[in-house]
C-alpha cells in the first residue's frame, strides 16, 4: 500500500540488477515506493520486480497504450510479478482505463513532463484527468509545470493520488509539485546518478519535507 512518509518515489531506471538492488538498499529509508519501467525490465527481465523486495510498493511504469485486452494482459503480467500499481496512458480512451483498472489500481498519464508534451498531450490532459477520476487510483502530472498540477488536482479532486515526475534533472524544484497539489514526487537520475544515492534520497526527502 502506498503511504506518504517522505513523498519520494524512486524511478529506478538503472541498467543492471546489481545497481538496482544497491540503489534500493541505500535509499530504502527515504523513499515511499519504487517505480520500475522499460529501462530496467528490458535489461534485466520482468523478474526484477520480484527481486526488489524492500517492503516498498512497486509501480510498474509501462505507460501501457494498447487495445483493452492487450493493455490488460500487460498490466496483469506486471501484477503477477508483484507490482501493486501499473502506469497506463490515458489518451487511448476510457475502455482501456476500465479494463486495466478491473485488474488492480492504475495511474493514468495525463500530461508528461518533457517540453514536447505541450504539443499534443497538454490540450487533452484535462479531459484525460476527468476520465481518470472515474476509474483510476491516481494520475501522473508534470513537476516541470506546477501550475498544471494545480489545475489537474482540481479536476481529479482530493482523493486521487497524484504522482509527479520531472524533479531535479528535468528542472522541477524539489517540493514544488507537492506544493502544487501532488502527493508524491518521482526522482530518478537525481538519486541513482548521485555519488551516494542514499544521501541524495535523504536530501530530497528533507527538501520535500520543508515544503509539505
Ligand atoms: P528522472 O528523475 O531521471 O528525470 O526520471 C523521471 C522518471 O519519470 C523516468 O522514469 C520517466 O520515465 C518518468 N516520467 C517522466 O519523466 N515524465 C513523465 O511525464 C512521465 C514519466 O513516467
């Protein structure tokens, strides 16, 4: 179960099992969940999810975007390995969200954090958020644009969980997304590329804590 303690979700986009385990060991006291996606799974295999047994919820970030039955199969494969949450895309439509949510809790991507997301995703993000509010456990919203988090939070209401990537390396200020209404900030390179990932995670947790 995802519970907010530090507000930090670790994005574990490293490329070996050893590095993945060592970063998780070093940061375990400072992160509330571990997000695993294609970079790690394609290098090490889906069983890596089982190996990340640190008592933290695992969020499988597969940004699923396929027809309902195939999307559901992907989500279920991640869940079968122990992922508690799966990230899916919202632009594929309500039938996909419904199907995937029936198997377990999902986070729906609304608007992504990179500059290119303003072209096609931003104009649809508010409609995606309204749809997500009917089916999903939470949404993904950009820490690089806190004003968008504020808007998307109003749309989804107080009960949905908002997780926000783009902190540190992509330019989002630590604490800024939570200040704008997110529940958790997702941090990858700022932690796993630091000389001491444990120290870095602790510092981000403290910075976020100051802004809570
Ligand atoms: P980093 O902190 O190294 O920039 O990593 C951000 C993480 O969040 C990556 O795993 C990326 O796939 C993910 N992410 C993102 O950066 N922006 C989004 O809009 C959605 C994401 O899932």
